[in-house]
């Protein structure tokens, strides 16, 4: 089955540690996105990528980093510079040019 | 920049009531417009879409019409069910090649 997979579903980390969230898609989509969702809030764009080896900052990129070495994969690293990293993180992908995005099931990150 | 504004929630209705969730947008040109639905603890699923003015998207009894003159894409359903309880997001595909979401509207349906 084609789809977009995020792992793990739940992740716990100590304050000050970097952590990497995985996002893999087998839909052959060019574009991939990372969003952050806080309780009762909408989605805020962290980073997005339209093509391999290229990505752009979204609205809240500070404290995060990404890579896009393969079309299928778009991992997100939450660094120790992110002041409030506890949140629900959603990855999405889409065909280029204005079509709908397909979402993963999300990773809930808790930093203690 | 491009943006989406949608109705504040939460919205609570009785089963079989009529639903409207308002959504307006600001954008350059004529972006594609979407409604997504999110069930608790899950990612978002596309509910319906419209790609040009006057298009009507529909799915599972939900409808929304792309109104260029009012820059709106309001979500409607004639008779809601308990299973429709979820958070609904309006979104657009912007000229900067990114998808922009509204803040979401939580809908609760009473039996």
C-alpha cells in the first residue's frame, strides 16, 4: 500500500538532547512538509521541500533542521535550541503543483 | 502573505442539524482550496477540494464552493452525525508552493 509513514508514534526525550523524527513516503511525491501542532491549535509550517537536495524554511524553523537526500525521506531534527519542543509533529507529501497533501499519523514528542 | 481564516470553535450541534463552518482566504491569484478532517490522535485526511472558481467539492455529504468574489470556501453538511465529530481545517496551496492551514474548528455532535 502506498502511504506516508512517521515513526515513532510517541517519543520521549530529556531536555537538551537532539532528536530526529522519521518521515518516509512511497507515493513518489516530490514535495514534503513538516508541521507542528500544539493542543487546540492549527498547523504551523516548519520546513518544506519541493525537490531532492532542496528545502525552505517555513514560519517556525528556528530550532529545527531537515535534510532531503532521497525523494522518499524527509527527516526532521529537533535541536536543543528549540525552546518548547513538546508538540505533535505531522509530516505530509504532495505531487507538485497545488494538489492535496497526504499526511502521516504524526509523532507526539514529549521533552521532560 | 497568503492566509486562511476560519470560524472559531468549538461548535456543538445535535445530530441531524445543519452544519456550516466558515472559511475565508487571502491569496495571490486563485489557489487550490481544501478541507481536511482530523480525528483524535491522528493525522489529517483530505475531505474535499476545489481547484478553480465556482468549483464545488463534495464528499461524505459535505460540500464547499469556491467563491472568488467573496474569497470564501465555507464547509456545509445538511445532516450531521455523531461520527462527524472531529477537527476541521481549511487550507490553500499558496503561490509560494506551500500549503497554508487555518486554525481549525472543533466540531462535537450530540446524539
